[in-house]
C-alpha cells in the first residue's frame, strides 16, 4: 500500500538576491517523489517602490502582473540528476475572490491565497537526500531590505506495511 | 598538523567501515561566514569533516567542539555530527571548509 506524505522545509531568506544550497532528507521507504508545493511569507522589509501594472478600466478590478520571487533547482545523486527547475511566481491577483486585485492595492505579504497546486515531478527510487539551489529575486526593484520564509513541501509516495 | 583534505578522504573510508557503510556520497561544503555570524547546519546521520579550519572559528556539535580560543576544550574535534553550531568569532568574513559524508542507505542502492 502506498501513502502520500509531504516533507516540509523552511528556508530563511535574509538578504535580497540570496542564494541558498539546501539538502532535504528523504525517508528510506520512499517509493517516489511526486511533486513540489511551495509558499512564502514576507517577515520584514518595507516596500520602497511598487508600481502597479494594472491595465484596469475602473481602477478597482484589475489584473496585475505576477512577480518571480525566485528560481529553484532540485536534483538527486542518481542518473536522473536535476528533476525540477522552475521559477516561483508570486500571485498578485489573490484579492477579492482570488482572481483580481485593485489598482490601489499593494501586493500582500504572502505569495498565495487559497489556491495552491503542487508542481508535478517524478523521481523513482530516490536516494536518501535531495539537493536544491534557490536564488532569490522577490525584493528586487521593490525593497531596500527584505526577509522571508520560503516553505517547500516535497510530496512523496511511501510504502506502507 | 590539522585535518587536510587528503587526510580526511583517507580517514572517512575507515570511519564509514566502522559504521558498516560501504558506499557513500561525498559533498564538499564551503561556507562563507560574515563577521560574527552564527549558523546551524543539520548533519543527522551524516559526517562532517572539518578541513584546514581558519582561526577565530567555533564549530560545536553533538560529538565535539573545535574552538582554538576555548580554554575549556582540552581536545579539538574535526569530526562533527547532528546539529552543528558554527560561529565566526572574527570581525572579518571567514571561510569554512567541510567534507560531508552521506552514507548510502539500502534505498540508494535500488
């Protein structure tokens, strides 16, 4: 019987442009790695210049451009090597029903509202650890200083007795 | 004589045999520490071998302490496991080199 579980990792990002190497231990009875889910929450930092890119008509229900907060790469010490590489995007349209924002509303401190989906991936017979590299860009152009927690949830399938 | 990279590589094979481990992964970890920075590195189930350590560095873990400035440490350890506390006691940036040994478990060999 298989069971799905998520391994939660919190990475502290303290400076803009910080680059982090990380290792995620994998349980020995893991059958497959099946996805990555993530979220981030800003802890410190004052916005210095946010320029809304909305093209709205009435100024209240607009569509803003989302922002790439960072780039992540995950790999394993097997022939498969890099199995996931993606840009993490902050949704700036999560106000008032998850689909819109307002011309006069600044982005929130969190990157997701209630909608979150895992990025699917497939690593069969993974080794005892996964390595990762994260390059931050959340505060670029908008903050003088910023710190946040990046939460990674690595979804796995485990064999159960 | 400090622990050099060559000594560490020769040492780790024997150390892993003591653990009953025949195969393992190796990673070279080069940490850059800001002045007075403190950092925690998790190394549960792994082995971190300190290589050519600089002065004004403190490395403390579940199995030993490396701190030349600590008069209470009669013997310094180059091998570390568990939760490793690292402190740069210098007023300038410092660099710390480790060789990380990650045992291959049965799952790695599948």
